[in-house]
């Protein structure tokens, strides 16, 4: 007869695999978010440098072109900001999924460990009873 701990082991293994898969997804989402944040910082830095640049000797058409280019950079910044919000939302969903998977894995591990502890105690009591019985048998001879 197999023990309860042994019977639960496939569920523990599956929970562990789900937790590891969720953790890998979390790491991927975190990398994507960091990359998007870095791109936003680069866009903001570039916009600041471009807006501050210039020697003041531009023509009206040159100034208009510069202004249109800065507006395009601002649009890119707005799009990147929206992308970061989307990625942040995805990250939080994946993080919540990982936390749930990890909690399930931990709970199953605790249950299995409790069963194993109880099985060890029962085995120890059984061995002690056998030893006591042998000693009783020897004394009675």
C-alpha cells in the first residue's frame, strides 16, 4: 500500500512545475517592462537634448520642422508610456498567477511533509513495539 505522501507526489510535482513556469513568465514580463522603461527614458533624453539644441539661427521653416519633429517625439513618448502601462498590467497579472501557483506548491509541500512526518513517527512506534515485543519474549524464556 502506498503512503499518502507518495500518492500526493504527482500533484506536488505538477504544482512545482506550474510555479516554475509562472516564475519564468514573470521574469520574461519583467525584462520586457524594463526594456520598455529604458526605451522611454531614451526617448525622453533625446527629446530633451533635441528641444534644447539649436543655435538660434534657424529659419522659420527650420523652427517649424524642429517643432514638428519634437511633436513626433512626444507622440512616441506617449505611445511608449501606454506600452509601459500595458506591460505593467500584464506583469501584475503574471505576478498574481505566480503567487497563486507558489502558494499552492507550498501548501502541497507542507501537507506532504506532514504526512511524511506522521509516517516516520508511525514507523518508529512500530519498530519500538517490535523491539519491546522481542525483549518481552526473551525475558519470558
